[in-house]
C-alpha cells in the first residue's frame, strides 16, 4: 500500500510546493533494513527522522498507528489537525489541502454530489476500456449491463477466505438468476499472474475485468477496498447500494437480493420477532472477554457445541465467536484446557492454509493489505 501511495504523495508535494504553499513532510522510517531506507528516502524531496531513531517508535505509540500508510497533519500551532489523511490525499490530491475541518466538509459535499450522479458507466468506463470479459474472453460492453444489479467481486485465488466464499456466492448467484432477476457479477482480481487469474476465473459463472486492468486501482480506491473478499452492490440506476453485500449473502443467501435497505428491513423485522423473550445481552463463561448479543447469522459453527447453526446466534463480532441461543444460556463452564486446545487447533488450521501473499495478511474470514 505504501508503494502505491508514495507516488501520489510525491505528486501532491511537488504541486503544492510549486504553488508556494508553506508546509513540509517529515518521513517516519519504520524500515527494518537501513539499506532499504536509504534507497527509498534517497529519491524523496522531503525530510526524515534518522533510521532507527528512538522518536520513531515513540510517535507510533503516540499516534496509535494501526495501518500504513498513515499521514498525520500537524498544524502551525503544533497541534494535530488530522490523525490520517492518506486516504483523502489518494482520493482528492491537492484539493484536500490544507486538511482543515472546513475543507473536509467541502470534500464531503463534493463526494455526496458525485454519489448522486454516479452511473455504471462512470465507474466502469475509462477511455477505451469500456467493456468486461466473459468466459471465452468475449468483450461485453458496459452499456449492456445498465439497468441490472451489478456485484463487483474483489477476490483472489491465493486468499483462503475468498476461496471459501466463492461457492456461497455462486449458489446465491445461480438462484437469483434462475428466478429471472437482472443480476450480474464482475470479478475484479488481485491474483499475482495471468495463470492464477485464468484458473480462478474458470470456476466462476460470471464476468470479469481483464487481468491487470487499470480500472481495478480506481475501483479499489473508490470503494475503499482494504480487505478481500469484498462484494459491492451497484443498483439498476448505477448508484451504490451497499459495500457489504458479502455479509448479506453470507447471512441471507439469494434472499439478500436486491440488497437495498428497504428490502433488508424485512429481515430485521423477522429477526426482532425471533429473538423476543431472549436476553438482549449476556456474559457467558465460554467467552468472558466480551458480552454476546443476538445477531443474524445465516450459517455458523457454534463455539460451544461445535455443531452448525443458522438464523441467529449470540455473537461477538470482535472475536467472531458464535453460540447457539440454547448453548448461550447454559450455565455449564468450559475448562481452561478445552479453550486452549480450541485456540491451538485454530492456529494450526490457519498455518495449514498457507501464508498470505506479499503485501497481504489473512486474518479469519478476510485478507487485508499489510
């Protein structure tokens, strides 16, 4: 992510300097290797703390660094103006300067108008790139998809959660299409080479952006893709319906279609009816770290009895911990040894799935950019 962001930041830096703006960038090196630091910093026009300077780790703690790249804005009075504008710089460039609350309000208004005027062509057409491809490589013009619900499927074969989600999405897709609904899916690949792309795409019954297509970068930026698999639903008008279509498919399968807030209210009403009489929150000996709350869950494995469940569970989102409602209200305690064995088994299973590709970290049911 830093490799992709640095050229954009460099462009913004040079344009603002040419405009005579009074500002400076100070790089906080977190490299493990001094040679790598010297090589990267040597071509940059801004300042930097020395390699392995003690202040680097102090600043990491002070600003509670959780992701890279992070671009902190310090005002003329020495106070923090914004904790991280990296995403804003990537999206808006020099327009975001000087990163004040007033400027962010202005950018929000611009973004709102952009969303309101969004069409399928505006997000999928870039110059001569006005098509997607079918199974045999046939070019499908983007205008042919106008009026349909389109799912943008960000995925890659090397990603274990992506491989696990594919059959779930395929089943839902085929059911929705069989019911006569106007739906299409477009695979947007993060595979590392053409062969991997071809092999993975061969398992899918839908369309794709060609491998290496430059539109992938702009789509990833627009929809803030930080982890895969990710499924974005675009409605028949071309406006974004939701960027959480994956969760909806996992919870409701084909019934999630057409993914609109109005449609999903039906599930909320049904869910509220089903949990009447059950505790709104509970603390369970099997999971003492956090309270469990009722949550809609299409399919899950109960962490209490190891049996499958569906519909809803008592759930901890932070830990991805599920209990059948009946298991959740039991007073039986699990021994500490049993919990340790479960954790060790989970860690071993994760190792078997293989290391994430360079630049990504796989954690649970998602692979995120490192």
